[in-house]
């Protein structure tokens, strides 16, 4: 049985997984089915045949087993790809998928992997803060929960503080245009946030960070990161651009 990944392609969390899969060389694998969901009439419920309850992304392993957190999904793919390197005769769909993959995106030494984990943790923190800012300060969520411009501003500031810490890593860090094997899972998670905030919500989170601006400008030219002009639904984009702060 092949793996099945349920996604809302423009959502910040599914997007990071899709970018990762494209960079890993697994996006078009015959052993992985990508299932887009549709939004219900009220725009809240996400619907797809076989999708279990919960937010996206969700990876179905078969036999009613699921992985429901984006970083855990990415780590799962890294694990099965690592395991495939030591298997002489892959039998399962997971092993076959892993055998098709590109280089490690966690790093090749303990130091490199620790660096990736540090950036990943900060990118997760920044994404969480930006999400709170959006929920409390944009018209997109005004009808769903109580708005509070002070909380929204505080969360935006907290997001930028986390990005300021990430900036230091990218001053002398490798660049995503240096060839194969240079992009990490942390890069995918970080870029997903920066693209989501700028293109959907109209907020440039890195205008004060030269290294991250350089990273963003290079990464957005990669095939994994390119989007069409109508990638984000226009009605949602209009409301997302309407901030109270």
C-alpha cells in the first residue's frame, strides 16, 4: 500500500512538506499519493475521501495509522530514506519510496544536524507567533474569533525576534543555490513561512534582515518554491491582507 498525503497546497504547514518532497525528489513518486482537500462552503471544514479528522498535512500510513504534524511527517520521510540506504532489497512501499530519494536534508554530521535542528526550532517558533498574529489581527479570522490588535502586534514582534535569531545562522550559512545536497529541511520550513506571510498576508517579515532576504530571493527561484499568480484563493488573500495592526 502506498503512502497518502492529504494537503491544502497553499497552507503554510502542508506547503513546507510539499517543498521538502520536491527538494527530496519524492513529490512525483508512484509510491506516494498526494491528495488535495477541498474547503467546505463555510471555508472551515477540509474535505477529501479517506481524510481523518484534523488539520493538515496528514500522512496516512495505511491500516488507520496517521502522522498529523508537518515536521513529524518530514522526519518520517527522512527516516525511511535513511533506512533505505541499508536495505539491499526494499519490499515495502516506504522502502521503495526511500530508495528514490536525494541526499540527506538533516545534515551529514552531528554538528550539521544540530544546526538544522536549531534553525528548525526557531522557524517553528516564528511560525507559531505569526499564526497568532493572523488570527488576532486580520479580517480573515474576524468572524471566527475575538480580535485583539495588541496581541496581534505582540505576536508579530515575537515572530520577528525569532527571525532575528535565525538571521545569524544565514550570514555565513550555505546558500540554496550552491547545488544538490545543500537545502535542508529547516530551509523548507523557513521559506514556507516567509512566502506565506508575504504572498498571502502581505507582510514582509524580513525587511530588516539582509541575510534572510538573500536566502528568500534565491530560494524562491527554485522549482520547489515557484507559485502561480493565482496560487492563493483571491477572496482569502483579500481578507488576509486586511490587518488591524
